């Protein structure tokens, strides 16, 4: 009888231990599954799938691409991309000709393979690149893609209009170079800084704004889909050109529309190397109009020329500085 009781007790004990082990394994499975899902979510930020040896993403052509990590002998064919690539831990053997103020220090010794609109494809191929990074929004650059692919060169073709394009780019480039520390510095910290400024900006001023683009040849305006237009929209202003905007491209200048809307602020971006000719064009097409001085923005000294380095060129890692500069103009009592 005692023996039967002992055997029964042992069987019950074994059953209890089995149940405890099963529950523990189930909890471990849930925990591990949660960790896997968390990692997958992080890796697919901006649609970028980061593997041990490669990175998969959708490029500016809406084409899924997989590029090997640690690419060798990279050439970058767009200045704004070049800066992001170098800040993301990348090196280059080739770049385009650039004005002195746009030369990227880390790439200054790289071979020049042409200039915008006149890229020397023979020079590019002579450098035996493993990867070429280009602007998918420029037709003359996209015409190079079949030639490069026929020669076994990997391609990264991207668009860059607004801030999310920058954040996707820095996520992609730091992943390709295996530099999570630089993603933290130039991606996450920059994004957090922007969110702080946007949240701090007053939401009840309802300022109307106009963004003008001035060159020696013409005066156009920009909507909220442009780089500066997006910044001003994020800072809770209304762009009077948005009703005519169809994307980030130029919009015809209309003095009649401007007079009708009477913006609180007018921001001017200038392009081209001959500043005097740009100012002459502005005077002839805009400022000489007798009605110009009747505008609220002009009368209240809110007709503002924006510095090129932050607002004509892409601000990249200096996005926080660019947003803060505009916030101080719009809301001087809040941003001092």
C-alpha cells in the first residue's frame, strides 16, 4: 500500500513538473516571438529590410533593390546625397564638380567625373565602381543606369524632396555602411529635434506665407510639397500657393494672386551664381510693381531672403538648424 502511494505521488510530481516546464517554454516562445517582431519592425523602418550582409529597399523608381553591405569604390552623382553618404560612414572614389561652398570635406580628394547635366560615363566606368548613387528624378542620370548595370555596377537611385526622403536616405546609407551609431546621430536625434520644434511652435497664429524662387531668368513660387514649403507647413503656416501646387515643381508667379491673399511673410530663395542679376530680375518683375509695397509682409519688414546653405541646398543633418531659423522669424517670442 505504501509502495502504491509512493508511486502515485511520484507520478503526480512528474505531471506537475511537466506542466511547469510547458508553461515556461510557452512564455519563452511568446517572449522570443515578441523580440523577433520588434526587431522586424525596427528593420523595416522606411520600408528598409536590413539583413546581416545586405539591405533591401524600394528605390526612387519604385523598384525593389537588394544591395550588399560595405560597398567598395562608390561614386555619388548628386551633391546632397554625397554629404549624407559621407556622414553615414561611406567613402567615395568619384563625385561631381561642385562650387566651393558645396564641396564635401570627406570627399574633396575623390575624382571628378563631370558636372550636373554632363556626366562623363567613360570616366565613371574607368574608376571601376562597385556602387553608384544617383538622383532618380533627373532624366540624364537615369539614362546612365542601363550602361552601369551592363557593367555589373550596383545602383542606388533615390528621390529627395522633403524631410522623410532625408530620413529614409540616412537610414539606408547607415545600414549599408553598418553604422548604427551614425543613424542615431544623424537620423534619430535630428528627427527628435524637429519634433520638439514643431510641437513648440504656436498653432493659433494662422500666418499666411509665400515662398518665392528667384533666378536671373525668372521668378516662380513654391508650395508646401517643396523643401522649404514643408518646413513652413510643419510650423503651422498656410502657403497661399498650395491651391495651385501640383507637387514640388515651380508654380507661375501671379502678382494678382499675391495681392489678393496678402501674405504675412514672404520668403525668397535665390538660385544661381550671379546674385546681382538675380536681384535685378526681382526688381524688374516684382519690386518695381507699384502695388508691391502695399503688401503687409513688405510694409512690416517680413520680406525675407533665406540663406542658401540651409534653404536652397538640402539641409541634411542641419535640418534642426533650418527649422529653428524659420521658427525664430515666425515666432520670435517663443523661439529666442
